[in-house]
C-alpha cells in the first residue's frame, strides 16, 4: 500500500470527511484531494501535521507501511476515547430530538388553533 493510500485509510478511520481531517491536521482539502488522486505525494510536512493531530498514529506505518496503524498499546485508549465521544454524541442527539419534538408540538397546536 502506498503512502497516499495509507493517508486515505487514516482519513477514513479518524475523520468523518476530508474536511474534518483537514481541520484537524491543517492540510488543505485541495492537497488531500491531490493525495487521493495520486497527483501529489504525501510531504514530510503533511506527515508531521498528521502526527501532531493524531499522536496515537504510528509514524513508521505512515511513512513505510511497516507495523500497525496505531502505536502499540493505544488501541484500548482509542476505543475508550471513541466510546466517550459516542456517549456525548448520543446525549446531543437526544437533546436535539427533544427540542425538535417540542417545536413540532408548538407548530401543531398553532395550526390547530388557526383552523378552529
């Protein structure tokens, strides 16, 4: 697997989109698109930006493809971080859903009042 493919894999594993990965790393979405298409090779600066943004990523894996994507012993830490993020997201979803249900209810009552 080429370094460009490894960066694409990182984008898929660490972010919801190239835009999110771009925000996290500071690598422009244009450069990420060029990397994905094979037009540009991944620069050392880009690798440094990735490592700073995602310190659990194994730099040797990015550069050479050797070893695991994540540094040894960090998989559990990553899983715990993801579980925490998931709980926060679920809580936010519940709050949003309640807010929307309340707004829908108000609109239904207003429409019913206007019709009567």
